[in-house]
C-alpha cells in the first residue's frame, strides 16, 4: 500500500529499460502524433501526445491501469478525424510521465489533472476514460469541473459499482516478480473474456511490462457517494460491458441512471471490461455522436 511521502518508480534500471523498449514499440504502432508535450503540474510532469488538427472540440483520453497512451491504438484514428485528441500517460503510473510529489487521495488526483487541463489551454475538454481513466474523468467532474465539457466513462472502475474482492485477489500474483510471467497472461485473458491475448499485442505487452517493472504509489480510487454523483453538472456518457469482471454492470448502469443528472447510460450485453478495443468501431462512433451532441463548451467558473 502507498504511504505518505512515496512516489511511483521503476523497480530496477534493467526493468525500466525493458519497459521503455516495449513502450516505444507500442508507440510505433500508433498514428504519428502531431505534437508531444511534457506538461508541468504541481505533482510532476505529464507526457501528452496530440493527434490531429481538426477543428472539433478537444478530446482528452485517460487510459486504463498500466496501459499508457498505447491503449488507444484502436480508437485514435477515428477520434482524430474530427477533433484534436490529447492522449496522456497518467501521472503516478509507468510511462513517460514523471511523478515528483506524492498523490495521496482523490483531491490530489483532481489537482494534478486540473493543472494539466489549465496548461493545455484548450478551454473545456471532453474527457474519455477507460477503467481507472473513467474514474479519473468522473473524479474531475465531481471535484474540479472547470475545464470539463463532458465525460465519457467506458467501464469505469470503482465508480458506479465497487470492485469485487475476486478481482483484487487476482491482481496479487501479477505484482510479484516470481509469478508475474505466468499470472499476467491468465489475468488478461480473464479480464478480456475472449480467450487468448496475442503475444504480439502492443497494448497487452505494455500492460505486462508496466505491471512487472513499475511500482505505483497511489491510493486506491475512492468510491463515489450518491451525493457526489448527483453533483455532476456536465453531460455524461456511460458504457458498461455485460460481461465485465470489474463490477456488476447491471447495478452500475441503474446507479448511473438514477443519480447522474444528465447521463446516457448503456449496458452492452456482450462486451467485457475491454470494451474500448473489443468494440472499437462501435465505441468510437458512440463517443463521437455523444460529443457532437454536446458541442463546444466554455470553462465552468
């Protein structure tokens, strides 16, 4: 568990070198970014890749645990056709972002991400997050919505439904050096729900290397209360997989519809927690349709 004063770091220099090699191979699979920035925040520097120069309102992508910006491989081209798309490596996780100050709680998460949105100078952005990235998007809408135009939550973790104990227990072997090599493929197959994950899959390789070699020091994502969800004042899209192992998707969908004021919540029965890649074409179209219905927005005071 993270303690006060700790920041994320690679376990060894050799492990970092292996991760960097796999990460660069993953980046090579993405469309070439139009711009690469390292944005300073009060908690460290955040690596941001911009894709596209289209005039549509800006989209900021928030990846799932350990997946880095590489996870958006199935989605970037479609989203960048009509929008400027900013993909970032989450602060406090393995990637090209560099944490320098402890991130202790949900308020700190909102603070560094608020700094980033302020310094990107894009007005109000449409946040699209998967898993822990969905939690981060929701957290921003709850705690610091000034630069948020809308949130699209794709299988958000510990946001609308609590993470089951079984999932927590299954993550233990992948964090241990002597079991990670066999535990990681099994874990990814279980989460994906669709059999074998190809060995040359860039996203799976990055996640595996990240979890093996980077030691995060982040507090677990705080579960949102009913009142916090009711306080969300921006439009929200929620896409949940009926075969998800991260929560009870039906209950999570009902909770979203009951509590978030301006929400479009959908249960996709055959989708898993890997919905963004599993149904990339459909998810891309749905997110773009939602964002276009919201349109441009000015920052909330």
